[in-house]
């Protein structure tokens, strides 16, 4: 197939939230899109695309592919920066015909330019050359790695997404489309309204919810839709507090006056001078008499059940301080797309991104305590407020409703501020987070998260540096162990560590010769564990002999990528309220092996974003930001020794082989510690080569027993991981929708 220029060779091209022509464009909201419809569907296979894009917004362009079922996040492709400035490329596999491509050229409102937009399907020879080139890159970086791992590379080439090169029809995405999800699981008035009305009537106390709406010159029809969405709420105990921030269009004032005359629950203040969104929100707040405060942008839409669901949640949890919901986007044609199905409260995710966003409802008293919305944080004023309020409330009193209650309008003029200020909003959010760090006394600095428009808290390591005991169980496979040890010794910048190698019955002479070499290093001890293999018992045995204040559980098939991996993990593990810290692990082909554990996947647990390409941002950036998780893998886990001992170490009686790390993390969490995954500690993981696989009846029976034990012990958590949405798949690890 010849290269296709998307702008010239497509049957149709639609610009959404984008104005301009001839290569020079302006994104008129924070969700610009360019949709291309090819003359005929793109055939399945491997593709290479090369785009030229430049702009004044934070650019991380992406393509979303529609295979006739709607724009599925499963087929979201992130483009990487090339060697040439403003050139972005991607190589991806298309498992079924593509009817439409949607380009997200920039992360926010502002000007951008587009040069060539070329896409080409690789033929068989080109595909083989592509993989050969990938192998040569690895060979150039580490010649012995290909030799050591030939068997593993062959295994990876036979995995489904590589088999698909030969038989594309065998592949299908996990989960269903968003329209299908809406039909099956979303609120449907004819089906669910009566239930909600009954729940509202049963409330002992019905709180008044004050909806704040700062207004500045929106399209009048969208303003009407926003106000109407409040007036038509099933829940009757609300007031709508509107502050017009000196809109220059007189029609806006007339519309607002008309609405205020129709319903006494609508309150209106007209500001004489434009003070921007923080001042306008404070003016609206001054009108509020309710105990609870909700926020609605002047062109967005509440679901009719929104305030009712909030009131019911408050009724169930009368000590709640914050309530937030899921959300999606609303296109100019009325279509719903891009749902954000959020986790329950995750402090570290909130420190990475304002994932509360819409709909968020605060107790009014807390807003008054922190002083309302602050000037100087426009564009991220709600993020600043959320950070300040979460500092004064207990985490258990922050409630999440896993339902879409808010439609975020994605049309021209949809942002509360003028277009082109996305960068300003990002910087305002960074300042808000820096203030949060100062107020809380965290030893951290705020940096941009690489590759996504979010944030990274980089903690400093305490001095003197605490000793870390890295525990590495092994049995033979000297070359594998050598790769692990040498990568730690030569690449790790954090120097306060010891290595405890636990030999579990090695018999190969080469292995014992290597042990003798290692004993000459004062950082390394070789311990003998001569009992049958029991991963939990081996680690407990070594932990009892460890000198470090922190323990590192490390597999012998781990190799270091990021030199500051240990400093990053230690900086979090020493925090008094943090338990286990997990790393980002890759297979040898640079696809994700571990980015945190999701409870309930496959019955017990699965790995987040497994097999995603290394550069992918993941579900709403989750592969690129630090966040709380229920559990992390012990293939690379750091924890304070006192915490390890407080839960009795790993369960060597019931979980000798599988799931002992998940059980351990959940036990740590039960004690009140938070577990975190950091993407800033990166390693390769070859996954249990020296132990082998569950490939005989005895091992399979043991695995089954351990699975049953986990399901019985942690039934409630396995049914509902607080850091994973119930609206997402429990069969797939790709954050696809529940089907």
C-alpha cells in the first residue's frame, strides 16, 4: 500500500473544536479533534504513521481508531517525538478494518500547525524488517541481552499481538463500545428514575445542594441547556447560584434574568467588572445557602439523576466531606464519548492530576474554612481548592459515585476562560500543587510528568540514606542472575544497599562459581535455603537476616533501566503513611509487564495495562503518573522492614508460590498504609524463568488452592478494587469497558 496523506486522500475530513485552514489551525477548546474518513476502510495489519505537528500547546498527539463500533480507547495510539523537531511517529497493529481515524493534535486550546499526515500499511517484508530493526536497537544497547533472551523473544513473537501479523482476524479488542455500555449499564430514565425517586423519598434528611455557575459570554443556547439541566433535576432541593462575570453580550444577561424569574431557586448576581473565574465563583458562592456546593460550567450538562445520586450517597454516608462522580464528553452532535471511569479516592493520583474534575460536590463549611477560590490559579482554581480541602478532611470521608453524572461539553467556547490558555491552566495547576507541597511539609519538588499533561512529585531521599536489603531468590540460571546483579551494581545510583542472594538448591557448577565471585563483594551475601521451593518462606528467611531498614523483594530475572529506580522507590517507602512501593516493569520487547495490580481480574488479580507499548500513556495517563494501587508485584517491591514484620511477612503457609505479594500488600493496606505504583522506577522483567511455569497437574492444583484461599480471604476487595472502576472490564487488563 502506498503512503496515504490523510488530509488529501480521504473521502471526508471533519474539524471538531478546530478553526483554520491550509495547515494553520486554532484549537478552540481543550479537546481539539480532526476526523478522517478514508475512501475505503484501512485493512488489518501493521502500520507506520509520520505526522508533522507544531504548536504552542503541550503537544502529545494521539490517534483514536474507529473500527465501526465507535472510537474505542482500546485503539488509541500515542505518537512519539522523532529525531526531527515537530515530527511524530507511531507503529501500530490494526486488528480489524478502520472506518475512521480521529487525530487529537494537541492537549489544549491554542494555535498549532500541521504539515504532512502520512500513514502506510507495511507489507510482510517491511514488517519483518521493522522487528529486525527493533532487535538491532536492543543489540546495540546491550549485545548480550539478545543472546541471553533468544528464547524469550521467540515467546514474545508468538504472543497474540504478534501472531496477529499473520492472522489479524484472530484479534479483537477487550470490552465493548461506549454506546453499548450506555445501553446496558448507564442510567436510563424509563428504567431507573422510579428507583431513584424512591431512594430520595426515603432519605431522613434531604440536603440543599447549591450549584455554582460562573458565567462569561457562553453561546446562549448552551447556557440555556446548562441551566435547564439543573431545573430538570429529579432531586428538588437545589439552588442554582449564577454569577455573570460582566459578559459583554447583552443577550446573556437577558437569558439569565428570564431564568431567574421563572424559578425562585435560581439566584443571580451581575458583576460589574470582569474578575475571571475564581472571583466569579466566589461571587456565586456568596449567594449559596446550601450545606453542599456543586460546580457546573456554563456550557456543560448535568444528568437528570446527578443531584439525586449525590443526595442518596450523602444519606448513606452522612459524615462525607467530598463527593465526586464519573464523567464523559458531549460532542456538538449530542453524542457521548470519552468516559472517565475513576478510582475511589487516591491521594497520589490527585497529586498527579485533578481526576476529581466533574462532578465534584464539597461540603460548604470546608470551602469557607480554606477561604474559597483563590485568585492567581485561574484555569486550575478547582484543582487548587480540591487540594486544600483534602488536606483538612479524612480520606475515608471522600466518596466516589461510579456513575456518569456530568457531560463535559466539547464544543467551541466550552472553557470558562478564553481560548489559548491551556498552558496557563497547566502552570496554575503546578503552582497549586507546589503550594500543597509547602503546606503539607512534603520533601518534594513538582515536575511535569513526562509525556502527559500531568504532574510528578519528586521526593527527596532522607540523609543519611537508609540501608536497603535487596532479597533475590534464585536457583541456577547463572547467566540470568548475572544480568540482574550486574545491572544493579553498575546502574543503580542509590548506593546504600546490600544484596542478599538466596540460593534454593542450585546444582550447576557455573552457578556456584558465580556465587564465589559474588562473595568477594562486601555488598553481597549468598544465603543457602535448602528446603523445597516456597517463595514466601525464602523471602521471610532472608528478611530475618537483613540489615536494612528497608527490604527490597527482587526477582532474579529483573534488569535495571532507570538508574535512580531505587532512590525513587525509597523516597516513597520511607514516608510514614506509605506501605509497599512497586515499579514499572517491561517484557524484553518493551511492552508493559506490570504497572500495578488490579484486583478481581481473572478471579484474583491481574496486571494493569499488560502488553501496552512502553510509551503509551495508558488510561487517562495512568501509565505515566504515580498513583495509589491496592497491590504491586514482588518482582520489584520496596517496603520498610518494620511494616514487613508488622504483617508477619509473606504467607508461607497458604501462599507458597502465587499471590503472596498481593496478599501481603492487602495486609499492609489493612493496617492503614497506602500502597503506590511509580512509573519512574523502570526495570525489565523476564517473569519466572528460573521457577518455570504452572505446567503440570501438581502445580496447577496448588495454584487452584491458592486462588481459592485468596478469594475466601479477600472476597470483598477482589469483588471491588477501590482503585479500579467497576465500569471497566474484569476479564481484560487493558482498561477496556465492562461488557
